[in-house]
C-alpha cells in the first residue's frame, strides 16, 4: 500500500477554510492524503455554518476541532488557505498557498462557493500526488497565447460573470462576425480553458474552472522565490 502524504491545511483561526479542507481531503483523498488542520491563532471552535453545510453534503465532520500548529504531527506538505500566514514553525518538504477569501459571515452562497473551490484544489493536489508531480506545472505557451488577446479576455470575463453563454449571446456582446467568434472559441477550447457543448444549431460555452485554478497556482509558484525573498527583506 502506498504511504499517505501528511498534509497540514493552515489558516489563521482554523475555524472555516482549513477545517473544510481537512474534512474534504479525508472524504475524497484518504488513499493518498493524511490530512490535518491548524491555525496560527485558533478559535475555540470551528465555524458552525461550515460544519452545517459540510453535513448537508454528507461530509463527515466527526473530530473536527480548532487546533494550534503545535498540536499536529510533523507533515510533508503545508497548504495555507490565503490568509497571509507564513507558518515559520511548521517545517515541510513542500508548501503552497490556495489564495481563498474567508467566507465567514458572508452567507451560505459564499460558504458553498468556498467549499467547491477547496474541493477542486483538494482533488488537484491528490491527483498531483498520485502522479508523482507535486509542483504545479509551468503554464504552457498555448494557454498563455490563448489569453494574450483582448477579445478572448473579454470572452473569458463574460463567461466568468454569466457561467454559460450561447454563441448567439457572445456575438451580440462582442459585435463580431460568427467566423471571428468561432476562431477565438476554437483557440480557447483547444487550450482547455473553455468547454463547449452543442444544443440545436448553437454552441454553448463555459469556463473550465480547474484549468484556471491550475494556471493561477502555476503562476504563483513561479513568483514564490521572489515573494519569499521580499518577505525576508521586510523582516530584516
């Protein structure tokens, strides 16, 4: 049996995002991840809305409690959730930041959107561990070229706002010819940034969210050494 990788999900209060990540990793990736969560300044208890909405999704919340960094064992990977914590007392072999906003107090819709984002990132981390490719891959030239056009960026922005759009709606929004739109959509689809489905005579398009999430993590990884150096300079 393959040894599991110990992963610590860390945020400031260990009440919401990191608790969600621990629970979802336990559910979806227990074959490869042994999850823990902790906080640099933990609350007394986990966020009750997070626990309630996890339970509504049939996610087991048994044993979830807010913990300080010193209460968890040595880990292989540290994942910070986006609170700017640096976890200097928690050594590891690999570290990454997921850049997630805290949904606390913003209602169920924000909490559920955060849960979905964490689920996608947990699945991606598990997939990378299974493949033995932990570091996010450098963005491909094709993906970067696909986004290096004002019209395609406008398409991406429209899909981000609307969720899914028919080609007819995009034509009205962009005021371009059908052949021009087809050209741009072909590039975005082939780069894996947009998915396409046919309904009658029209194509419908939506963003591939995990592809964009991977792209963001890969770009963040490229900047990480510079950010670490800047943080060192600020501390000095």
